[in-house]
C-alpha cells in the first residue's frame, strides 16, 4: 500500500488532519485519552511527520518532534508520539516517519535528539540513536534526579556533561 509522507509544523496542522491524528494516537498509544483534545500529550510539537494512506488520505502513522527545555539551554529535540495504525504495521511506516523526523531535526540544527521508547529501539539504533545509560539526561521528580531507562539519544555536537530536562515524561 503506498503512503504519502508530510513534514508539517504544528501551526500548519489543519483541523481535519488534527482530528485524524488525535484518533490515531488515542487508539494506539498509552494514555490514549490524553491525545483526543489536541493530538499531543505533554510537550507541544514543533513539527510532525505524518504518513497518509495514499488511497484514503487518512493518517496511518506519525511522529512528533518537540523542543525540550533544559538546563543549561541546549537545542534538544524530543522525538515521541510515534504511532502506526495496526493495519499498516510492518510496512516501514514507523521507520520512515522516524527517519524523516531525524533528518528534519538535524536540518533545524538540533544539537541532540532524545526519544523514550522500547519498541523502536532497533529503528532508532539504525538512525544513530544509542541507549542513554550514563545519567547525562535527567529530570527532577519529587526532588529526586530521575532518568528514564528507555531513553535513546543521537548527538550531533559536544553537549554539556549533564542536561536537566524540565519535562522527562514524553
């Protein structure tokens, strides 16, 4: 089945597409109900990569990228909300939206990209992401320093030795 892929800034997501993305995300991701109102959960996307079914024009896959506020200030781009409709899995949709999102992130001069995922570890590994186990990225939760065990990062330039994220749940 052929697909059409779009890279669209969040302000350019038209209402019909937003509704379709909200339905896709709500049906396929954990905390699905939280996506119904605006088609994102925690951090507002800077842009999305959307896979449309070429026959129906409906969204069947997507990835969101969002700037993650951190200290010291760094151009850190989060990659998340990757979803593929069940009938379209195992056809390269997630791999393609992640590859296009990564390319766009580098084009926008991200210093690094960070993703929280277990299912996409192989895909992200192929794109240059590596597991983050050294505590370089962290956030405070209840005053305690916390890092997610499923974080993977791709780094383009030298980063500070530690980056405190304002939001760690994305």
